[in-house]
C-alpha cells in the first residue's frame, strides 16, 4: 500500500478515535498494510482499558478493522477540570471462601462510582492464602489499568514493627519486555487479609495514578 494511501487511512482512523471520550490525540503506524502501533494521548476521565475497548469497537464498527489490544498504547495526562486527576483506587471489600483443600478470594476496589473486582484461588496454606489475596487485588487492578500491563505477586512477608504486626508485599509489573518490582506495606490491625490488600495497593497506587 503506497505511503500516501496509508497516511490518508491513518488520518481517517485518528479522526474517529479523536471523537472518543477522553482521547486528546492519536498516532498510527502501519506495517505490512496492518496497524502495528497505535499510540493514544488521553485524559484521566476514563480508565485505559475502557479507552482501548472503545477504540477496538469504533474501528470494528466503522471500518471492519480488528485490532489487537496489544498494539494500543495509552498515555494519560490530567486535565484541569478532570475529577479523576488525583484519584486512586480505594479498597471496598474482600470476600474469602474456603473448602477442604482450597481457598478463593474476591477483592473489590472502587474509583469514584466505578468498581473493579478480581478473584484468585490457592491451596489452604496461610502463606499461599496471603499471596492469593494479593493476586486477587492485582486482578482487580488489572481491570482498571492498561491491559498491556501484567501484574503478579513476587512475595508476601509478615513482620514486627515497633511492637505491631505488619505485612509487606512485593509486586512484579511487566510492560512489554521490561519487568519492574514495587514494594508496599501496611500494619495488620484487625485483619491480615485487609492488610495484604492495602499493602498491595500501596505498592502500586502511585503508579496507577500515573498509568
């Protein structure tokens, strides 16, 4: 396909994407007559995952183009009147279920009026259960952030600090070919499960606010 035709098609696609809620601008790269990269600059009024889904739906409905979410990159900047500019996910609820051999956890987080839930399961071992709760939290976070980011639990440790029980969580974040590690902590208080959720969020909340 000649470059002039690709440029015209890219402009049509970008014009359509620019009409979607939250999108400020976009840039499209073609390779072998297919979209190989789609970079989007958006505000923070909607989650990256929601924007990605809208882009996929718009291109499919308008042009019959199927695009893999992995080629879409979302960068977000806060707008002056954006109520989500300084928002962070907030812990709402944790639900634990046990049977003879296994346990499962569902963690619900909120961002304003939106809620995001994640579920994970493990064997009935207290160390594995703590990791399970952390992974359920990450799965809930994964429903909020860009789907191109993979989140996993590296380790969960309990310890004493100034005479109180505390918990620390190490999280691995993989984006493209790069893996970063983040650590978060929380005092246990009355419930270790809630502390694990809060420690997991502590490790990622600042990153999430800038995702």
